[in-house]
């Protein structure tokens, strides 16, 4: 039986997800693969809140952005 359009899209979605996951897990992902993965998650409404002592929290803390306290001080002119 032929697949419906929805079934084809679901299969494509799964294949893309599996391919990106495989590249990242294997350590073979390029910066482009990482960016495509980021956009894939964003386009599909996937968000995350960093939990204490999680890899995501470590990434957030490593980014060169000011803390919310620092931003507030600048906004207040201090």
C-alpha cells in the first residue's frame, strides 16, 4: 500500500532526526550539522530549561553573556 503524504513526512522527519543524532553521538558532527540540529529543534518548538548541574547549564554558563543582575545594573545606570 502506498504511503500517504503525512506518512512520508513523518518518515522524513524521523530520518532527519536519526541522521543528525547519529552524527552528534558519533562525534562526526560538523559545525554545520550542529547548526542544522539547532534549527531543526527550534523549528519544531523544542525548548529546554537548564537543570542544575546539567550539560545545558554548563553550556549556558560558558556563554559570554552578562547575568541578569549585570543587565539590571546597566539598565539602572549603575
